[in-house]
């Protein structure tokens, strides 16, 4: 067995440089051109076949490393985009792009997968099969995977399994968190307009109060969640934005409500969206208003294949040592575009521990003060490389 942990440690300085370069020059979703150029240049320098067309106009990079022996094909995926957020950190490698920051660790994801490219390329002649390296754009936005999968990124050659990771400061460096089955939720954006009729505040009977209708709707939806949703089905509806009204003494004639529905189960997903529409119809009809309801389907639920999740656990025992795998009792209601890949192939996704409370590295994802303990970078590269290598070794013999 190749000692990927030691080999990754030997290139840790390069990994830190990769990550800090991306952190200093973050690019928001759909604009990851410098990042993609940097990734593609590395792959090409190692003699790896590169394709940059799978996401259409979005700046994706896909590398194909062909092994010296026949065998299956496994894919490793990282996302590249940053968030539109002003960084509050003051260290030397803080963002140089005003209003854009790597606050979700995609700089570390990209850097660690680049490390895995270097490690696996060294041993290509011994490799039984192929590895595809997928660098996805726009994860924080539309999700490049929604285009890459239909465009054939998991074909030519056919990908048999895929793995991905996400940094997480809730877990200490040297550990991972993984679960079988439901890992991340599906997500639907909810855009609602409730329309009434304006009137002077002294004569409310001449108007139709859209704000009052909205209030009834918001309460009714949460009542529905408490009384109609299966209590064993994890789901949540959040309305985080409401806009309406022009003055304190004028009956509001239009309210816009923006929210999100997160679910794991497809039947629950459809039921909740159907019930939202039915509640809107009933309440607006009762009070004489009208409504518009737009549902924007975002990422599907991320479901980890049990066998692939077990492969992650076994590999972590080899790379991190026994006792460093945190078996999660349930998934997260956050969403993740890796789901497009895991929906199409057997796959597993895991949390890579990057936290260090003693050093103050404990800020949550999407915080303007987010950072990681960079000692996790070589561990993440080693995990990527070993996951691919071990899968090929195991399945080329079966």
C-alpha cells in the first residue's frame, strides 16, 4: 500500500500555497476563471487529459488520469467558487477581492484535490483503472453539477463511483464525519407574491390587506408543518424575507415573501410544495386577494451509498488512524451540489475536520471570520488519493 499520508505531508507546503492563493483571489460563482486556469495548468503539466466544456459557459475543469492497467473508473470532486461576503480576517492571505471571500472552504477543497492529483499521477503506471478529477463551478449558486452530469462528465469512460468532501470546523483536525444514507437535503426556493388592494389606513374596508393575508399564510404554513408533515421525515420551511407596504397609514396592496424548503424524501418534498400552493389559494380566496407562487428547484438530496460510506470509513482508518471517524446519526438540512453526482452514481460525501479551538479556528461556514487549520490539507489530499486508489484496487480484482 502506498503511504499517501506521508507523500501528502511531503507536499504540504505546496498545498498551503495553493490554498492561500485561492483564498487571496476568491472568485464568486460563475466567475471562477483564474481558479480554473490554475487547476488546468497543474493537470496539464502532469500530462493529464483536460476537458473544460462539461459545464457549458461555466468555468469547470475535468481531468482524466489513465492508469497503467485496465480497471474501473472512480471520480473525485471539489468545488471552486467563493461567496459574496466581505472578509473580516486580518491575516496576510485575506481576500484581495472586495466583497468576495472563501468562507465555505472551497479554496481548501480545490487545493486538496490538486494535491491528490499530484499524488496519484506519481503512481499512474501501477494504477488499475482511471481517476477523473472534477472541479465544479457555481456550487453556491446554481450548481455546476446540474449541467456537468447531463453533459456526460460521468461517461467516457464510465465512472463507477464518486467521492467528495467538505471542510468543517465543528470537527477537529485529523477526524472526519460521515453517515450512510441521508447526508444533505434537497432545496427549493419559494418566491411568493400576495396581492390585495390599497386604501387609506382610516378606511381599511375599502382595501384588501395583503400584509394581513401574508401573516395568516405564514402561521398556516408552520401549523401545517407541525400537524401534517410526517414527524419521522426531516424537513424544514424557512421564510427569511418579507417585503411590502409603502407607508405606515396605507393598506398594503402587495407583499413578497421569500423562503426555502429543505427535505430529504421526494414524496415529502412534493407534498410540502403542493400544500403551500393550496394554503395560498385558500387564504387569498378567503380574504379576497390573489397570489403568485414560484418554486425554483435547487439541488436534490445528497444520499450516501452505504457501501461507499463504509469505504470512506475504512480508508479513514488507514489514513487518520483508528478512532478518528465520527459516525453521524443523521444528515444535515443544508444542501450541496455534490448531490447531482451522487444521484447518478454510487457515491459518498464526508466532513473533513479542520477545527482547532485552541488556535481560535472554530468559526462556522459562511462566517466573515472563517478560516481552517491548514494541517488538514495534506490529510484531505491523502484521503482523496487513498479513496480512489483503494477503490480501484478492490474493484479491479472483483
